[in-house]
């Protein structure tokens, strides 16, 4: 599966799905995300800050978008109304906030689904925020930009590829079939911004870019209120995120997995091929297991086999390390043999020690007395334990 800005949170949680050797792992979108694509495409045809067109004028285009994205449960009128309502809200918000006079760099994402992450917690927005910041800082911003007054510009649906190793960004081609960015390199994270407001830079020697970038989410569910949340991504936040991206990207292809709460079919497209979910042991622990007379027997017998194999493999590994030196794990840790001393006191060790010292007859007698004395003085504790084991069926 190709890495993209929208997959940042999954990357940071687990790099395994992005291994290019994995076959059949593709980014799939639910009905909500598919509707979101139709919404995005339609609203990107409208310039922010220009009067919102009448809903009726958007219906024809809305129909085309719904057909293109195969959205079946929303009518063209509903999409047209949704886009018009959002555009009008954003336009009024821009006028009210007056940030166009402040000459700041702002990156916004429209979210039509339920409850998106806050801007400062959204990996996608942080990645896009850094990409846009680097693009403007390095004077490389191209794409379709509209002038807003004399000092600010805005762009809609601008595709950018960010390279966290070089800390540089460039404009790239938009996603094609299967949402794949064909011209993105292996070290790049491509993504598409919904709205970018940027000042007209006349003098590159200013320290304008020291302040970082404002990232924001325009949350606009199909039936609900429009809300806008923003957060400042400063130099230290950008450096931290860049470091996290590099760390996670360097793990791609090393076969490491990080199972956790994010391992759901809705979130991870690799769940069907992930060894942490498909290995025989993981299958045994599959959710929804229904325990029964036979199931307990089946799992107990399988685990017995695993225990046996585990002991055997550990013995073989010990012998190998003894001969050849340490092994190396995929997480970079070495597998070594470490000697240590430990003391052991048991009934058998008391018997052995005293028999050795006094001979069999006297030794056994002394051992029995000592064990009795230890029991009476409370040094030997008695507790009950319940063992699970396999026994012959003698007619229950
Ligand atoms: S199921 Fe979990 S551990 Fe496996 S690849 Fe997906 S996120 Fe990683």
C-alpha cells in the first residue's frame, strides 16, 4: 500500500501495512470516505472568498460527482446544499477572522465524517502542514493559486510530496486510479491539501517562516453544523513530527508489527495478511471464540504441541549460539546467552546435601528432621494450586 499523508496515523502506529512486498494490501474507503471525495471535488471548484453560488446552480455538477464516485445514498440536491452551506460558512469565517490581513500560512482539511481528530493530533494535517511550510519556505510553491486582495493567495486541492529525510517538499501530480500518486518516490509522502492560504512573499530574507504553520479542520458532516478548529504547528512540533515520520518510515519492510487498538479492519488494510493476526497462535486467540467441551480439548492439545516445539527450538538456538555467537532479532536486539548464579533450596536439595555429607541412612534421617523443623517453624509454606493437564478419561 502506498504511503500518503492521509495514512500518517496508521504509519505512526504500525509500519507493516506499507511494506511494498505485501500483495493485495490496498487502501480501501468506506461509504463515508467515498462521499467525502465527491464533496471535496465539488467544493474545490469554488473559489473561497467569492460569493457562494445558488444551490440550484450546483446540482448538475453534484450529479456528475456522485456518479463519478459511485455514491448512491445521497441525492445531487443534498450534495449541492451541503457544499453551498459549507462554502458560505467558510467564506464568512474568513471575512470575520480577518486573518488575510495577518499574512499567515494556513492549511485546512475538510472532514465530512464523524468526529475527526483535533488538528494538533491529526498526523495527516501535521504532515501536510510541514509539506506546505517547506514548499513556501523554499520558494517552490507552484500549482493553481488565486490572489486574495494584494497580500494573500489561496489554493484548493494542491498535491504535494514531502521528503522527511531531506526535509523538502515539491508539488506533485494528484492521485490517479486507486488513489495512487504515480510520481511520488519511495522516500516521499504525497498528499493533497484542501485549502492553503499563504501570503505573497516578496522578500525571502524575512523570518516569516520561523513561526511555523497553522493547521485546521473544517468539520462539515452531511447533516450537522460546520465547525472550524485550528492549531499552531511551530518549529519544535514540526521537528518532532518529522523525526517520528523518519523513524516510522525506516521500519517499513523490516517485518516489524506493532499490534494494538488500531488493529481493526476499518483502520488497517493489512489485517488479513498480518502475521500477528493470522499466525496459528493468533488464530487460536481469535476474537469471538466460543468455548466448548471439544474446543478446550483442541486448544489444549495444540498448545501442548507448541510448548514442545518451543522447548525444542530453544534448545537448538542455545546450541547454535554456543557455537556461533549471538543472533540478531528484527527489532535490532541481540539474542545472547548470559550466565548467572542462583541459589535453590528445595526438599530434594536438602536430601541431596545431607546424604552427601552423612551417607544415605543418616542423611535421609537428618533431612526428614530438618524438613519437619522447617515446616513447623513456618519456613515451608503450603498453598493450593490448580493445574490444567490432560488425563485419561475414566468415565466422568
Ligand atoms: S493488524 Fe495491527 S499489527 Fe497487523 S499490520 Fe495492521 S496495525 Fe500492524
